[in-house]
């Protein structure tokens, strides 16, 4: 089957882009809260087949809801950070001093630049600038609430949810991945 019959639809997550800023960040910006938002969004498309594509944090959100998806014909995750009962953050994230910026309310320009240099290689200056501006536009409370939720264990066994779903899952890592261990799954 080809992708000719599919339409690309992107989700603007809460606290990102032009989406709402939460008045309840601990709930809305947790993995479970963000996944509920994605699930609600997808519910508008469940009368047709779809493929879910997720990057990085998106792999966690897909993992939170994989076992509940209807008419999903496949899941493609890139740069996965999906968490499982026996696979926690230290098993997934490579030691890297620049990762901390992902969870800081207000990272400095230098910290953001170092993080971008680590997680996105071979970019043009324009691409780097756009990523940096997007990072800065994200609600600072998002990064703090997400860190608290992850450190507090407020997530599902996402890997088990993928398995339970019986939906084919493809995992892609770049050969220069500097954030996650590429063989942890």
C-alpha cells in the first residue's frame, strides 16, 4: 500500500506553537495529559485509516495511547524516548550535559544552541534559528512540568502499550544520535 491516499496532519501540542498555555501545567503538560490531547485530536480521524508519526517526546505520547488507537495501520517513531516498566530515563538518555535545557524553564541562548547542536545535526543556520525560536516560544512551564512528571514516574508502560496494540511499529534513529541510546529498545 502506498501513502498516496493519506494526508499529513500535524498536531500543535499544548504549550507549543499557537496552542493554549495551560493554567494547570502539572496535569496538561504531563505525558498522560499531553497524550490525552493527542488522543482527542486523533479521535476526529478514527473513521479512516491513518499512520501515526512521532518524534522524540511524540514517541512517549504515542506510547501512552498506542493500545487505545482505532484504525491506526502503523506507527513510525524517530528519536524514540518511549519509557517502559524496566526501561527508565537512565536506560534511554545518553549522558549529555546539554540535555538539561530540555527541562529548564529558562535556558540561556548558549544552552539552547548547545542542545540544538547535539540533537539536530547537519542543519542550516536558518533551520537552527527556527528551532531556537520554537524552543523559546514553548511555555516555560511545559519543560518544568514534564520533568516533574517523568521524575515522578507519572507515565504508563509505553513499551507494553505498543506491544499490546498489535500495531506495526517502526523505530528510526540517526547514526549520529546524541540524545538517546539507539539500541535501548
